C-alpha cells in the first residue's frame, strides 16, 4: 500500500453570497431652542429637510442655526435633536455688546461690520457724505433685525447700538464682532459680548436616547 504523507491539493475558496448592510448615518444635535413647537429635553427624531428645524426650535435659535448649516453640506443623513431650554433663575442673563459711533461721515462709503460669522452675517450699510452716526446706526439696526438667522437682536439709543444675544447663558459671551470697513469722519468703538450668565441643563442622555446609536 502506498501512503501519501503530503498531498498537494488546491482549494478554491468562494465567498458566501451575503447582503452588505450599511445602516443609515444618524447625526444628533443638542442646543438651545427659541420658541417653536418642540419640548425642551425631549428627543426629536428624523427632522425633515424642508426647514422643519425652524418650526420645531424657532428660526433664531442656536439649534435651528446648527441644523441649517449642516444641511448645506449634508442633506442626506438623518438628523435628530435634543432641544434645551434657556437657563433661568440664579441671575441668568443674555450677553450684550455695544457699537458706539462718534462724529459724522466725511466721505461717501460703505460701513461694514460682521457679527457672529463673517461668512453668514456681514452687514453693509451705505453712508453718504455728512451722514450722522445715529443715521448709520439706525440703518445697521434695521439690517441686523432683518436677519432671521443671527443669534442676537439690535436696538439703538443715541449713538450706541446694543446687541442682545437671543439666548440667556454663557454661550452668548462667545459671539464675535469685527469691524471690516469704517467710514472717514466716524469713529467706531466696539465692546464685545459679555454678561451672559447661566448654564443649560442637559438631560440624562442614556435615558433620553436609550439604545439609539449616532455616528456624529
């Protein structure tokens, strides 16, 4: 009898025919609301792409702003959100900033200033020669308050424009202001956002989310 101790055998290994599963990506946003129909602290699932965030959380809210900007680069992924109420009690306050103008213009030019985001919220006001600082600020106030997505409102008293953050809390202290282009004859003095007091209360996430898994 012949014994083959080292047989030379070739096997062809073929992969099993299996469907490749790719669970849809889900993104979770957590931020403050400003009006809207959503309830603070509750998970809001599968937010639509037809400006639904504005109805749910308020157009001038931190949460709606974040979702709108995300949708500009990704309109496919599912978006969920946990809205948070503004801080209350304990001296909670909204941050404020001021723009003070002195003098009158000695040229016809554009006065340009950025608030919060130079890309999204740059305001340009046409200024005529001899125009007063109050007139410039009034036009700037109108432009700011017409912007439905900026996280502050504007008011004018004399030669001072005051900006007030939409939300109470310390987050408003991080809003930036930048003068891009001044006008000859008018001096600008900026005081950045400050005075925001209070921290939001974040719900217990394991309880709120359960077994739901998010990629971002």
